[in-house]
C-alpha cells in the first residue's frame, strides 16, 4: 500500500461539492489540525493552477502547505501536500506527496467525492508511519467526515 483512497457521497451537485471543498475549506477544516490553533484566521485553497493552499494565522502570518497543480473546475483538484512526516511545513515540493480529489455527479444533487493521496515516499524517513496515520480514523477519514458535515448543513 503506497497510497490512500477514500470515497464518500454528498447530497450536492458536483459544483457545490467542489466549492465546499475549495472555497469553503475554512468552514470544515478542523482547527486542531492547524498550526495556528485558536489564533487561526483562515484556511484556504486558491483554486487555480499554481494557487496556494495556505493557513492564515495571527497578524496575517501565512503558512503554505501546498500548491494546486491541476484543476478542472467543479470536477477535479490536485495539489501538493507539503506537510512533512514530522507535521511541519515542507517548502521543497520535491519532498511532498500529492492529493487528488475528483467530484463526480452521480445524480442531480448527489456527488461522489474520490480522494487519493499518493507519493508518501517523497516525504523521506518516516513516510510509512505517516501514510498509516493519514489512513487512520484520525487522518483523511476524520477530515472527510468534517467535510461531509459541512456539505450536510
């Protein structure tokens, strides 16, 4: 196993599901999964190729944790995951894994969201444990549960 694959369905159109994941990430990303904690101002994904995935903390201090590498509006977003196995920002994109999220409308207002997180080996030592942690109930499962809750509001 060298990648994580998760699936969920949300009762939204693909466009709405895409927007909730990208434009409204600050509504569902858990504050405990940020470096700023209670001082967090915003988590954001600039949904355009080259756009940054960032956290804005106190006094507009910005921590970049990824960059959008591919985008098909309302259908797919791919970004680097520049958070090291030590859970600190990794400025070198060559040492990052990659997350792809696909939004496929199954019926009107029902979308299947498929997430794949791969290339963990690029994080270097500790990557296997990191992959296991991100594949655990406290990793992408929890994050996507938070996303699902936002989609149900």
